[in-house]
C-alpha cells in the first residue's frame, strides 16, 4: 500500500472516529471500535471494519450504522477536503468471534483425546 493511501486511510479513520464519538448514539453498554479502514485505489469506496462489544449487539450496531450512513458521509465530506470523498461502507469484523470459536473447537478436541 502506498504512503498516500495509508495517509488517506488514517485521515478517514480519524474523522469517522470523531463523528462516531460526537454523533452516533448507541444504547448504553454497547461499544464500537474501528479496526481498519481500507480505501480503494480509485477512491470510490472506503471499507470501515468495526468491532462491536458485546458481540451479540453486532446486528443492532450495523443497523444503526446503515441508518446513519448518509449523515456520517455528509459529515465526513465537511471534515475532509478531497476532490472525491469515498463512499463509506461499514463491515462487521468477526475475526475475534471466529478466533474464539476455533479456540473452543481446539479445546474440545484436546479434551477428547
């Protein structure tokens, strides 16, 4: 990844994080973390990978993000001065949940032997 793309991803991550903290109203006890921002080289899309705690609230948070996407996009375009602002796409990162599941399976196999 080029230095330019790294800077763009970092800037977008920082601004979206700021927008989340100021304007995204989630129910108490639900935490949202931006894990990674990956913008396409043509700057049309930026994939924002998020992690949710507790994991069972993933669908709730993704619905909230989907409902607020246009406002987030509008606020992002106000905060960043680029010729073209990428369209934001939110994706739930389930890596941690998958790792937990694999760990459970391995423990089951280990105990079975």
